[in-house]
C-alpha cells in the first residue's frame, strides 16, 4: 500500500516538472518569434534614426593671427558633437571621420573670443537625411602675443658608460634653435637643451633627441601639447667616447687691469679635456691648472683671448687625447663712476660734538665718487656709504676734514672732495645774526670773514692734489672655475681720506 502511494507521488511530481518545462519552451519560442517579427518590420520599413558622433575641431586660417603677431589657445575643449539622421540600415556606415568640424579664425569675434564651427560631410553624404547639426556651435579661443626667440642648444648626459670609459665631446646640430609660442610661455624658458642617454656605451655613437625647455634653476618645464614649438623639432648629436679620464680645467689669472677697468672672469668653450695615461697617475688627477704665467691681464683695457697648450700642464706619462689647444677668454670691463653729494644735514654722521660749539664744513657739500661696474653702482645709495666725521677734541678753529667712508661690496672710492671743518662758539654775530648748526649767514664780523677766505684759499690750493691722495681705481682680477686671481675692489672696508689743509 505504501509502495503504491509513493509511486503515485513520483508520477505527480514528474508531470508537474514536464508542465513547467513546456511553459518555459513556449515563452522562449514566443520571444524568438517576436524578435523575428521585429527584425522583419525594421528591414521592411527601414525607419529614420538620430545618431551623434564626437568630432575633433580643425582650426584653419591660423596665419591670420600669426601675421598679426598673435597665437591662440582653445578654451573648454577642442571637440564638438555632431548629430544627424540616417536610415537604420545605414547607421553603421556613418563614423566620426565622416564629418569634419572647422573653426575658421578669419571669423574670430575678438570681443568674446568666439569662433563659429561649421560641419563638412566628407563621405557617405547620400546616406544622411537633412543637414547635420553641431553642438556647441562656437568654440572660444584666447589670443596672446607671439614671441620668437633663439636659444643655444646645450647638452647633458644620463646613465653610466662602460668601465674605464668616459664621455668626451658632444656635438649638436644645429647649435641654435628657434622657439615660437605665447609670450607667457617663452618668457619662462631660460635655456634649451637635449639629454643624451650614454648607458652601456663605450664607442662613439650618434642619434637625435627632442629639445627640452629649462627654467632659470635648470628644472625641466613641461607645457604639454599646447606648449611652444621649435624649429627644427629634433636635434642631432654625436658623442665621442673616451677611454681614460676627463679632467676639468681651472684657470689662474694674474695681473691687474688698467685703471678704470676690472677683470671679471675667465671662460673657455672647452670646460674639460680627455686624457689617457697610467691608472696610477690618472687616479691622482682631477683637474688641469693653467697658471697665471700663461693668463695675465696686466694693463688690459679690453678682453684678451689666450690660446694655451694643455699638454704643457700635464704630468709625465699623461697626454691629451685629441685637440690639446684651448682658447681662454679673459674678460675685462670698463668701470663707471658715480658721485654722491653729502653734507652734515644729509649723509654725514658726526660723533664727538660738544655743547656750545657749532660745526660747519667748507665747502658745505662733500662729493664722494665711487667706481664700479654699472650694475653694481645702480644699487648703491648714500646710506650705504656710512659716511662719518669724528669731531672729538676739536675746539674753536679750523681743522682738516677726515671723512670716514665704507665702500660697498664691489665698489672702490675714486675721490672725496677736500674740506675743512670750522668750529666756532655758539653766539650771536655782530649784526644780530645767529650762528647755529647750519653755519653763519650774513655775518659782518671781519675776523670770521677773513677765516672763511683763508679756508677757501687753502681748500682750492689742495684740490688738485686730493684726487691723487684719495686714489685712482685699477682693475682687479678674479678667478673663475676655481682660480685664485686677485681682485682690486673694496669690500665693506672703512676708508679714511685725509686732505691737505
């Protein structure tokens, strides 16, 4: 009995399962039939559909701005959306390259910076229904002055060469490059150069590199795709690899430039030289020193070019690989002079005053003349001179002026006006005129008048000799690249000048 009941249940479950499967098959068949019907209707009716494509904007007539010395930058993106109508069966044949979106800079509206965008159909025009539309209908551009600037091309290296090898001369072609772009971008560029990868190299090699832009600190500037353009776009280079060691050059300069001139530095296109020799000797060498006996600027009034043979300054067993001649340019610049007018009321600080005494100068204005390079003189003010006059111990009478002056760094004192210090009692003059800090005015006292006349004559008689005492300026020497040349300039030293009474 139990067995019969269980078989009945199994048959019932089996029938329900078959019924579910039948319903699922019916649904699937219905969907397939519906899809077939839809495809049939679409293929027969071929309805119109609307589609869109994203198209990049092509800017034309850029020479309009170039001729006006301007350049442009697109604001807010350089693509537009083109919408069009097409039959459903032809929709797949319309791609982004079917269209060309054009912005003509000849139609630039300068007030708003907007340029209309038009759409051209390049192919399959017969498949389109109506005229394609574009959104947005205008693009916005900003204009800026165009700058063209020439730069010398520098070179640097990265990576490690093979053992016992070194990088020699890197030759670049061309040596100068033209950079064009917005003035705000070109103005940030301090130098242009290439970086050559020497990793694993032991023999001479060559190649090309795209130039890089550097700021004043030597950092690479990245402008992206909207940055300045260069002509040419790539720089060719040739690298001479050396077996041995590269030594830097150091120049020692001797002598003094002529009076009124200054030695400002030594430079050479050859910064280092490749040498070969025994390892024991090369290990101790790091530089080649060109002594002052070969580089002398005594009495120079202009730049001097000196050609030296570097092989003469190498130890035995070491020789130059390649060219041993180096041209060293000794730079000499003319000094400018500038006079500062000082007085007790402006620029001269007095010490040691006593009550009841009046101190005046004759002449009342003292001229201090400095000598230096133009850029150094431009930054000097009379406060930098720290002019001082010590009147300690001076009683009533006449005294030779001794003005203490500090020459600012990079300058020297060319001359100081000779002067006399007149010390008198603070009193009323015979005519009732008060003799105060600014000296007597309209004094009728014959004795005082005679004193001023005497001082005037003494000062004029000593003026011709004072300039020799205060000193002419001779050019100094300085060292670049580690040299120890002398330089004749006063640096924060207090100069005291005594003039003849």
